[in-house]
């Protein structure tokens, strides 16, 4: 699997708008698009221009910004929506149609032949109006669709010779990594077009499933910042970056401005009005915090012992937590040295025990630990 | 894969205490243990009694509560720690030893033969002192260890005939689902003992990797509430439950008190002092929120269209968000009906457009939407 070839389609401005707390203003949308561009995602997907008057204006405006990231919009597969989308000047249009029996019966109500008829009409229309528009066609709820229906739909539409990219969507977040690998591999063997994968995260496998899709030959992965989207969302951008970084840090560092990852997350969290979870991938506050004595000891010798990701590559720093009962003598010795306090190993041992016992009784702060170290040092100096 | 056989080892009170924000008091520990027991995890792992005086007392007290969940503690593999652990009265002791060259060189400094010598001594000692104690031996950093070293360690220790369970740990969170499957499968073919898997989540694959371990024959999975732990933590309990529930809801509902999941999470979040992320698995506020018009329309016909998990099974409810620009006429019609307002489809269409346009300009609340519906109804009634 080569990571040089794949592209990220970030959908914070489309799927992300479907998150329960998100209600982006025009200004939010422009700033988030700029920030995604600064990070370097290859594509930015924005909400359908058919959704509301302002959404239409914003879609047009983002398409005109001249960003390095290509701008896509995501519309229902019908002529009415297509006519509006073509006029926005976006680089590409993402079409989708539910193919599972559940969505066909209780959603749009169309049969597979009807889906093919409508999709053919819409795709042909867009291509005639705007031949340069990059077109994607995705089945929705692909993992609850019959394989025969999926292949019939993909192959019939492929034969039009217009579609640049096919999409597979785990719409309710149920697929396992093996299921994703198998379906993507079948599609990879059936077409030479690009393959996009969209993973909902209801069962926590969105990142692993996206990785599995790439292993099977997918070329494009959908993400959102913080994983926001319908229900509990889709593949979080930072999680996908973490996954791929550990496999090939050089390529990832060349493709994306990794130092922008935190800014991008802070902006989106702020505009959605949610905190960044402390244990979010890479940019969460806890990601490079080392706490247990056994961990801090090893990290002080070689950071690779307990870090798969180098915080430097993201403009971040690691930290050692000393103010708790799990602390260890090596971490305390390191802090004493930082403070310029010359203490021998039995002194460090006894100070470590003191800190552990105090932490049993109260919430210690890092300042407390420094005070204990400094006052122990003074006492020991006076006594000697 | 049968889900009736596997067990959860919840480590919120051990790995979770290594989370940067966690500093549990004795009262916290007792309450969390009770709540884990109420949910029904098979095992509760608590911090080593060697860590601090209070940790030792708390370990003893939790072991004496007579909970249905078995109590384990997790200690370094040395005689000093083992002596203290045996005295606590826990049901089982989890031993670990770093086997990767990084941990051997920069962590504990022991060679593979030294590891085997020490482990043999410690295991034999514990077994002599307390034959009923359920013993687990885990390699640490298994996925950066040489396979030959791992097998030598596991097979030599297995030949003692004492160990009940072997552990595999993805200590820095780098393994992929395939790597986990392969390693667990090799161990499964090499021993008839139970196999435990411990997955860090640095690259977002902890849930998928845990599932992969079960597919390959693992019997025990480590979790923590909210996934808290060193750095960004391990397999989140609710995520594992979500993953397994979609495969076999009946078995999961029989094994665990799913209605207790939210209480447990609220308790731990409160004691750690962090909010539950809105998009956390199952119990996050957003998990059963439906927003886009196309989704709400289908859900109103059949909730399975866009829900892989039934909120009822967890004592939770779904909600429809109407106060935004992505809303649709079916959702608005549903709300009108709930409010007892008799509006025809063209009236609903025009009210939907009005709400979308207003949402472009301001942050609407659900109360706003109701007001718009009610005042439109009154106006239409007056005009007719």
C-alpha cells in the first residue's frame, strides 16, 4: 500500500454540518475551508447548495476562493439538485443513492432499475452541462445492500464512461475491517476508476475500516475534523492521520502540514461549541502525557519506548505528570535535575514516597511537587 | 465467533488511573467498582497495591466487597510486588513484562532469559502462596517484540502449568487488525489457556483490533470507561459493546445490564472531571440524534434505516433535530402532527423553507421551530 497516492476528502463542511451541535455561519464555513486547505486535504466537501439560500451562496463563494484543495458538493441524485449544483462552480459533484432494501423501501422508495435510470439521467445531464466536473457516484448503505445490486449499479454506471470515482458507504457504521476489505477488493477488481470510502463510526471501527479500504485499493477516504457527523459521526481526520503516520511518517509529513492539525481542530471545536476530547487522536491534551512511573522512566531514556508518534512532527510537546500516586523515582529525579537540585538516590526515593502518600490524601498540583522537592532539598542541605 | 464465551476485563481502576486527568479517591474507586459490577463486567482490574498506601487499602477493600465481578490487580513481575499483591485477597493477579528490544534496553534492562527466570520465580511464588489466585502473564509491547521471543516466553511459562491466561498488549497502539488477528491466532494454536488482549488507541484501531482478537480466538478483552488510560487510552467499553451488540444484540443484552451503561459513564466522567464527548459510542448525546431531512424521513418510517443500534436496549431515546438548515418537510410534518396542527403538504413545504431561511440567519432553537409552526397554523386558520 503506497500512501503517496491516496487523497483525503474532508467533509467537515458537509457531513460535519449534520452533527447535532453544528450550525456553521458563512464566516465559519469560509474559515474552516481555509484551515482545511492550510492543513492540505486534497478535497473539501461542502453541504448541498439546495439545502438553504445561504448554503448555495456559501458553496459558490468557497468554490471561488481558489484554494489548493478541490471543492466538492454532495447532492441527492436528482435533476433538480444537479441543476443547482452545476451552477455553483464546484470542482466536483458527489452523487449518492441508497441501495439497501431498507433505504429503498423506507427512504426514497425506488427500485434498482429506477435508481439506474435516474442516475444515468443525472450523470449525463451534469456531464453535458459541465464536462470538467469531477463526478462521483456512491451507493448509500453499501454494507446492507446485496452484492449483486451493488455490482449491477456500479458496472452499469461505469459503462457510461463519465464517472471518475465510485463511493462505498458504511452508512450505519456496522462494517468490520474484513467486510470492508472484501467489498473494496471486489470493486477494485471490477473498475479502474477511483474508489472512495465513507465510514460511520457507530461501532468504533471507522478508522480501522478506512485503513482496510486503503489496503484493498481504495484511493479516497472521507473524514471530518473531530469525526463529527450524523449520530456519532465518521472517520476522524486526526485518527486517520495517526493511523497512516505510524506506517509512513515521511510520506504523511510531505503530503500534509501536520503542524496545522491542532489549529484546525481548535477552530472547528470552537465553531461547533464542543471541547476537544482530552483523549482525541494526536491533538488531545492527553495524547503525549506520560504518567505511570514505569513509562516516564523509559521515555526519559528513549521516547520511542512509549510513543508511536513523535509530537515534534505535529509541533506538539510531550509532558510528564509527577503529581500523583503512580509517579516514580526516575521521574522525580528528572524533575529535581530540571530544578537544579542535587539529590542522591535515597533522598529521591524518600521524596517519591512522600509525594505518593500526599497524593493519596489530596489533589496535588505540579507546583506542589516542586515545592516538596525544593523544601526537601533545603532541609537536607541544612541538616548536612 | 461466539459472544457467549468472552469476558470483559475493565481496567478503569488501573489503566484508567493512568489517564492524565484521573486521580481517584477511595470513595471514587469503591463507587466505580460497584457501578462496573452493576453493568456486569466479568473482571475489574485495580491499580497495583504497591503504588501507594491508600492504593493497597483500596485494593483490599474492593476485593472484600463480594462483587459478582472478579477483582484483579496488575503488578510488575517481581517478588516484592507479588508479596504485597498476594496479601490483598484479590481473585487474580495480572503480571506483565516488556519483551520488545526497546523496553528491554530502555525500560527494565532485562534479557529474554532473565525475563523467563524472574517470571518463573514470581509465578511459582504466587502459586505456592495462593494456589487459587487466577494468574495472567502478559508480554508488554507485543507488536514490537520478535515473534520468536514471544513464543519462547509464552511456551516456557505455559510449561509451568500455573498460568490461566496469557496477555497480548499493543502498548503503543500501532497494531492493525490483521496483525492482531495473526498474532492471536498463532498464540491460540500454541496454548489452550485463555488469551487476553489489551489495545491502546493511539492510532484509533483499539475497538477494531479487540474485535479482531476475538475473531482469532481471544477470550478476554481489556476496556476502560470512556477509553481513559496512558496517553489517549485503550479500548473504550461503550465502543466494544457497540461493536459486539450489532453482531449479536441478544447475547449482549443477556450478558450485561445495558441500561446501566449511561450511569457508569456519567459516574466516571464526573470523577475524572471530563465531559462525555457528544459523539462517544452509544451514550454520547449525539449518538441517536437525527438531523438531515433525508435521515429523519426514513427513520420516521423505520428506525433501522439509519440506526444499527436500538436506543431502547440501553434505556435511551432517539431525537430529531428540526431547528437547522438541513431540516426536511417530513420532519416538520411530523412535528406539526405531534403539536396537533393540521397542515397540508404545501403549507408544510412553505414552513420548511421559512425555517431553512431563518436558520441561515440565526441560531434557531426547537422552541423557535414550534413557535413558527404554531403561528403559521394560526395565520392559515385565520386566512381560510
